[in-house]
């Protein structure tokens, strides 16, 4: 963190002491890889018309296990279902990704071109980002963004992926969009503040903090994330060749 950033952050924290009321509770940094999902998947669960009523009940039960973060149980229930419907493959991919299983990639790829194309790209993007393939991850998330431009979750995840790659200006745009689409998207707010701090846009950061009544503890957690973010940028840059 530069001297100016440190001094500015102290000023931001001082401002927070004068803000009445504390802000939301946050689940943690980064992309929306928790139980939260975009609204599209549940609406698309039978987009190919392959599920009968019993299968839809079983799928609903598996989704409930996912919401409770019981991913092993969800995967077991999904493995017990006939996978002819794209929804079963999608949720199996989601459970597998949350468990770190490589089969998630194949499940997502099997959905490309289906009626779940956009959300398959979203999951595939998150998979690649988590497995050290950022270029493929950003590309897949960009395709998800084109398919679901009004999804706050997709815009947040794409924006955070861009931020991890050091594309701060584009990341700020995506994260602002995510937050305006859903002002209750806590991760989008957290990630936007991190992006503004990384961009040295402290006045704008202070305005967002004030508008959303963010508490000082969250700002301190965000500032603590900045060094790791910048170290990631340094690692991704090619080393300069030695002058001859």
C-alpha cells in the first residue's frame, strides 16, 4: 500500500466513526461461490422438458442440500437420478465444483450449447479461476456475462475475476453494475470497495462506504486483502528480460 493510500485509508476510517448505524454482515471476500446463486438456474431447471414431476421433487431436495452446503449429500442424490435432463448435470457440476472435483469441468462442458449454456459458462469460469487457469476463467465468465447481462452474481464474479487479473477499470465497471442490479449483493459491495482501493480512488470509496453505511471493521478487512491482490498481479506479470 502506498503512503497516500495509507493516509487516505486512515481518513476513510475516521469518516466511518461519524456514520450512524452499522452496515450489513458479509460472508467473505471474492466471488459468489457459496450457497448464493443467480436466479436463472432454478428458472431453467426444466428448460429442456426432460424432468417429470417426481424428478423435479428429487431435484428440489438436492438443491436444498446445496443451499445448506451439504455438497456430498447433494451429489449423492443427484448421482441417484437419471441424468437425461440438463438440470441434473448442471447441479451435479455445481456440487462437484464445490467439492473440488475435476468432473465438474466435464459436466459444465457437456451443457455448452444447451438451454443452460450461459450458466454453464458461469460455473466453468469459476472452476477455471479456482484451478489456476485465469485466462480460461475470464473468457468463460465473459460468455456468461453476455448470456446473463442483468445477473448481479454473474457481473460480480466476472468483475472479481478481472480484478484478480489487474484489469481494475473494467472490474470497477462490472462491480458497480452488479451492485446497482442488486444493492443487497454483499460480495459485490465488498469487491467494489477493494477495487476502488486498488485503484487509489479513495474519495469514491468513501462515498460508497457512506452510501451503504459500511462499518470500519469491513474496511479494515478489505484493506488487509489488498497486498495479496497486488502480489497476485506481480506473479502474473512476465519477468523482464535481462538487458544485453
